[in-house]
C-alpha cells in the first residue's frame, strides 16, 4: 500500500487498531485506513465514538521526524483540518477547535482528532492519528443536542471523496512534532473555542490559550497561570 492510498474496510472495531497493526508491520508515514462503520470507535479517555455509515472514520500512520509532545501533533492536525473543511462550508461558518482535539461548528461538535503513540523503549515507534468527522451520518439521540454534521451546513462531499484529502492534510501536518511556532499559536488563538471559558478540571479557572508544547494554560482564581496536558471539564458539563 503506497503512503497516499486509503485502505477501505466495510466494518471494523476501530480504525485506530487497524492502523496500529499496519504500523507494526512497517507501513510508512501517511498510510491510512478508513471504515464505513466502526463498532468500537474511541475518543479521548477511551470514550466510545459512535461511528455509523455516512461519516468519515479514518486513521493515519504517522512517523514524525521529531516529537515534543503528542498534543502538538494533534493540535497541528486540528488546525490543518479546520482549514481544509472550511473550503466547503459557507463563508459565515467557522471551524473552532476545543482543546485538545475537538472540531466545533456552531458551538457543537462536528469532529475530533485522536493521536495515539506506541513506544519502543524511550523512543517513539510511531503515532496513529485518528480523525472522525460527522458528514451525513445519523446522530444518536443522546448526542444530537451537542453535535452537528457537515451536511447540516450544506456540505455534500461523501466520505470517499474527503478521505484522501483528509489523509493528505494529516500526513503533512504530522511530519513534525516540534513545538508549535508563534505563528501556529496565533492561528490557534483565532479558532480557540475554549479560551475565556471556565473550567473545573484539571484545575479550576479560566482557559487562557496554549503554549508551544500544546499545553492548556489556565488562570486560577488566585491569579496563578498553570499549564496542563490531558483533558478538561467545563463548569456545568463534561469536557
């Protein structure tokens, strides 16, 4: 399989697991696997990602030249995907990024990015970067108030059409895991959905952007500026 090809599966437990298997067998940077349906898709903190037909469920083998933190790669991919998806959205629609890995439209989740590492001793073996995008798949009733689909914004592209474009964007964005540049941080600030919102976990305070390592900055009630990795919970709702 060449690095530019997307291997399609009809049904799979998780494209992440399938891509890890490809990587373990030596698949090069940019090798991708997609599924029409996932039965055990996952998001952050091992949460289940319901993945019915009509959405884009895709994972890419990534072998970055260097790595600062895994979060840097996920954020870099998120920025690339936000720019890509806006090609087909109405001019008034803006893709926001909820740190560390969610793509938002109209204050609702439209997609997500999940970067998982496999280590060989102290060295990074590879990353698998998973992408889930709600295109025209039915949304579960329990998720409907908090989620949205690109089709709801007039996007008519199919998963098969978007898969190679998303793969190319991920492949390019994940070539480097070096710290974010000042320019990348400025671009992120323009899409930062979390900034200014009150968070309760891992620290209570106000989200105040990110640093070059992809860490979230939180300004606490006693005016400390803390930096953290992982995930957050917002006041009044789970993160």
